[in-house]
């Protein structure tokens, strides 16, 4: 599959009909591509991925899970270490509170996904642990990483990724968005 990314196309997406966005996230959810990653997630999961399982690692206020779940044929599994108040459920999202480092059921849900969005503590250790979990289990799919340029820890993580990767910050989040391609089935055309 060849995936084409264009700011013009991303910025034309209608985000006004997306419901259940936490009040503290609404202003961020509708920003243009290159400022926030929500349009990129929405675009990929409505235009290119249909009927797949998606993992959202780092629920926080649930906005990324909501963007990923706008295609009702996709199932989203969203996990965080703590529960956050005010997240409104959606039929195709399963929210889970737990420790993915120690909970094999959570790990299996992540490994059963084809598309993973990771936005966790930005301290390197967790991101690298997840990357190693995927590589050691010969996982196939794409991993989208938020905040790859946020701090030295995240720049170190991104530099140490040895699999094919592409910096898509121009289309994602201003502090850096990267895609790690764990499969040979996908190519990216950047406009």
C-alpha cells in the first residue's frame, strides 16, 4: 500500500463532527497538520486502514483514541497507567488502565494490533521498551511515535531506531511525529 501525505489534504479534513472530545483537548484537536497529530491519525485510519485493530499507548484525555476510532470498522485499544476523568466512551474503543510492562494481556492486545500510536512519558526508557517488545516478537505493522523531537531523551530514542523510519513532523505534531515501518507492505509518498 502506498500512503500519500499532504498538508493540503489533511487540512481539508472535517473535524467538526467528531464527538466526545474532552473539553481540555478540543482546541488542540482541530488545529492544522504540523501543529497537532490528530488530523494525521484521522486521515490514516479513515483513508488507508479499514477493519483493523489499533493500539493507542498513552490514553491521557482520549483525543488520540477518538481520532483513531473515527472509522467505525476499526477497533481501538487504548491503555494508560492511570485513569483520566471525563473520557466519554465510544463503541469501537476499549479503554484500559494498567501496566503494559507487567500485564501480558495488555501486551497481547498491543501485539495483536496492526497500527500503534505511542505517546507516553517521553523519557526514552518506555519508548525503547515498547520498540524492543515489538521487534523481539517480530511484530508487523506501523508504529507512530509522538514527540520525537521534544527533548534529548526522545531524540536519542528516535536516533537509535534501526528499522525503516520516516519523520512526518510536517504532517503531525510540532514537537515531532515519526513513523516506524515494521512491514514491507507500506510505502510513504510525502508531498
